[in-house]
C-alpha cells in the first residue's frame, strides 16, 4: 500500500551548512520543515570529503556561520585553516546546539520532486519510499557535491581499491606499502597528494591540466590572536560582508602594470608570504587585464621551478593559462612532493587516461602499476546535484530540460516555471566565488523573509517572471565577460565534464553588489516576481532576517570607477 504523504510547509534537500541554517531559519519563522540528507550525518562537503589533507582554504575564523554571536564566542578554531574533522565537528556542534537533528531524516536521498499546479505544492519522493507534500521546496544540495566519476574503460575490472576524494570512506584509508595512482591535480589532489606520498610505497599522479597553487602556511592559531578576533568579531564579519569575496584580507588597489618589475616582485613576495587565496589581492587588475595577469603567472611559475628539482617535471607542473582562471589551489608541500624518488608525474593532457587494467592505469601507451586508484576528479559543479533528481515544474517541464543549454535563474535563487522552488547558492549567485558560508546565510535569510512575506499576504505561490530572469542571466554573462575567469576551461563553465554546456555559472559581480540587488528586489515588493500570478499583490514586505545584510560597499577595495565598470576583484 502506498504511504500517505507527510505534510510540511517546506522540504529542504541537503543537510550541509546550507540545509542546516535553512532549517534553523524556517523554525525561527514558525514554518514546519523536513530536511532530507543522503549521508548519515550533517556537514555536507565536510561529511563526504574525508580525504587526507582536506581542510578549508578560507581562514577558519571567517569560514564559519555568522548568524549567532554566541556561537562565534563559544566555538574555538585551532588552526588557521581548519582540517576536515574539525569543520565536521563544528557542523555537529551546530546541529546539537540548535537542536536541528529532530527535523532531519538521514540516509535518505530525494529522487523526485513534482509541482502540482492545482494545489501549488510540491510532491517530493525519496529512495526510502517517503512521500512529502510541501508548499516550498528548498534545494540545499551543494555546488560541489555531485562527484564526477569518469567512466575510464576497464575501471570495473581493476583488482585493487578505488576511491573518490568526494566520497572518502569514513574509516579512512591506509596506503602504507601500496602503489597508489592519483588521477587529477585540482584542489583535492593538491591537498591529498603530499600526505598520500608520505604513506605510499609508490605514487603516480596523472595530470590532465596543471594548476596554480599557493602555499597555505597553515599554523596553529595563537589563543591570544583568537581572543582578539573574538573581542571584535561583529566588526570582522561586517568587514567581510562588504568585500567582493565575502571574506576579509588585505587588498592592494593599485595596478600591477603601474609598478616597476622590482616593485612588483617585492609585492608578490610579500603576498606570497601571506599565502593562500589572498595572494590574488596583490594587485587589483590581475583578473581583468591579461598583461597584469602574465606578471603574476610568471612569478608563480618561477616559484614552482625554484622548488621542483627535475626540470622536466617542473615544466609539466607549470600551467600556461591565466593565473586564477581555474579555482586557485592552496597547498602544503605539494610541489616539494615531486622531489621524492617514489613520486612520478604523468602527463595525460594529450592522450587522457586511456584505460584501467586489473593491475594499473594506462596512459601514453604505458601501464603504471597500482594497488589503489584515487580519483581526485572533482564534481559536476553547480548543477550536478539538481540533475540527479527528477525535478518537474509547471506544464510538466523537467528542470534538466529547462537548463539544457545552461542554468537560467533569477538571482540564482529561483527559476521561471518552477514556482515555490528556491535554491541556496544556485547558479547565477556569487556562491563558489565568495566565502560560501556567507553566501549560504544571505540566501537562507532572504528566502525566509520571502516565505514570511507570502504568509503575511496570504499568497500560495511565488514565481519569477521571464523578463527579469532573462535580464539577470544577461547581466551574469555580461559581468563574467569582463573577467579573465571566463576565458578558460574550468568547472566554473562546466568544462571539466564532457557534454556539459559551456556557461559561466556563478555571479562574478562581487558579493556586496549582489546583496544590494537582492535587497533592492525585496524592498520593491519582490520586483520581478509574481505572487499567485497577480503582480498587484507585490506589497511592501517586512524585512526581518535580511536586515543584517545591509552592508556598505567597502570602497577601500572597490573604487567608484571599478564599480561603474563593474570591475570587481573576486578571488
Ligand atoms: P554541501 O556541503 O555540498 O551539502 C549538500 C548536501 O546535500 C550533501 O550532504 C548531500 O549529501 C546532500 N544532497 C545532495 N543531493 C541530495 C539528494 N538528492 N537527497 C538528499 N540529500 C542530497 N568553500 C569555501 O567557501 N571555503 C572553503 O575553504 C571551501 N573548501 C572546500 C573544500 C572541499 C574539499 C570542497 C569539496 C568544497 C569546499 N568549499 C569551500 C565549498 C563547500 O562546498 C561549501 O563551503 C559548503 O560547505 C557548501 O555547503 P552546502 O550545504 O551548500 O552544500
Ligand atoms: P577539480 O578542481 O575539478 O579537479 C579535478 C581534477 O581532475 C582536475 O585536475 C581535472 O583535470 C582532473 N580530471 C577530471 N576528469 C578527468 C579525466 N577524465 N581524466 C583525467 N583527469 C581528469 O576538483 P577538486 O580538486 O575536487 O576541487 C573542486 C573544487 O572544490 C575546488 O576548485 C574548490 O572550490 C573546492 N575545494 C577546495 C579545497 C580547499 O582547499 N579548501 C579542497 C578541495 C576542493 P582538468 O583540470 O583538465 O579538468
């Protein structure tokens, strides 16, 4: 007998930082909610990515929730860049602290969500046979959560162990005495390779495209420094929100091209010594002017060559594309690892990984023996987790069909044809180009206010309108063209996976400018949206949760001219 549907105001898919905070907000607003999570615990990214060396690359003191000052005060980060177990412990602490678990159903994957135009509600189904009936469907499925597992010929016949960094076994993996093959050289590979190399008997790294990486200079946090930050935490959070990246770091507003080579070297050395993503803050035009970018790319290649002993290996490790075009990597001892005699780099840029045999990996016609293969091959980014659910909107339209040529959204939060459907950090929002926890909180607050407004005015349905969605998509594309970031084959444009449409998916205009736009839309009575298909009902909303996102633009990093030209530096 079919199970009777459970009824909720909202169903939330995913219990990473987005789903957890969304649930907290919904409860605060008095809405009933059910969260479905495929994993058996909270934490999302930090639940799944347990590979050795996994840690954040935005400083922990900023890569954390900002909605509760008490939480900020009671939690103490121990390292500049917290390791995965500590971030997962933080997620669990938040779940306990705010009593979130009772509304989360774990080990349950949402398989289908269909909109009923008569009742204005979503019917959600899971792989465990649950059926939920909810007015609102909120996708907190993550931008980097659908693992990309290339179907290398012969993979099934491999007699050793196969791992993906994004689905790492909970019990960990001991590579001691093993011959390990790592496929991929993105952030996950770059973090894990030095540690795998410490254990493995032999390590072969298969590289399709080299990446730029900057040292993390990770360290234990000095308790005195932590106390100092905590004493003025609200100020730091406010400064971070006013930044294009949603996190704060020293930024140089001048042009790389106005400096002499000697001056530039001094500045690059200084920013290199600070390490990490803020290295891109050395000059303001690095992501907008190819000539400026060439100067930082040359510097980074010099650094690689200075570390790697074998000139051939060093050459292979030197990227020749735009610096920071693909997501910049942050490492601890990555390049040094290639000086170890048992570590080998194999270039597969021309032939790809040809096939897997029962005992190894074949590339360039040669077989490399392996007892274990680590696929550090990334994710079907931004839209992958949406594609893996059957989502059907108005007139039976599947979301995959609507997004066939690339995702189309209004503000990265909603999409035409899918009423009462919300995305946290969806494509078309700053999402992966900003501190993601900050992006998440701003979206969840905005969605909460929107839902409360609907309750206030008695609306059953909200949907964006096509002209506003089209304008937003055009704006997202236009802004992306100003940045050099749109010029290379990265996962930002879906290029890492064959067959995906090439569209620059995140909004690159900068976090505060985006926030202002969201606020403006709300203040104008949800401009660009229709409630119950009647635009007249766009009454003045009560701004509640969104109130805290009234950040001023930080003119220290964004001159009026840059804003006018929409040239906003983004890491
Ligand atoms: P996720 O954490 O991805 O959570 C989504 C959840 O949805 C998952 O638990 C998944 O199981 C669940 N889910 C998906 N589909 C379904 C379904 N159909 N049914 C049920 N459940 C489903 N960002 C930064 O800003 N700074 C960093 O330093 C940083 N480091 C990162 C390091 C790694 C290794 C990776 C992979 C990403 C990193 N990111 C970083 C990005 C990171 O994904 C975000 O910061 C943030 O954790 C995303 O939270 P989320 O809740 O939106 O998504
Ligand atoms: P990624 O950046 O997409 O890297 C995947 C790697 O696998 C790339 O080198 C890619 O080569 C290679 N690859 C993919 N398919 C392949 C194939 N069929 N054959 C050979 N090689 C293949 O993925 P990721 O390293 O998991 O990182 C994804 C994002 O997660 C990061 O950019 C970052 O935003 C986040 N992250 C952050 C951290 C952190 O430091 N905090 C750590 C990990 C991840 P190509 O480049 O040629 O496609």
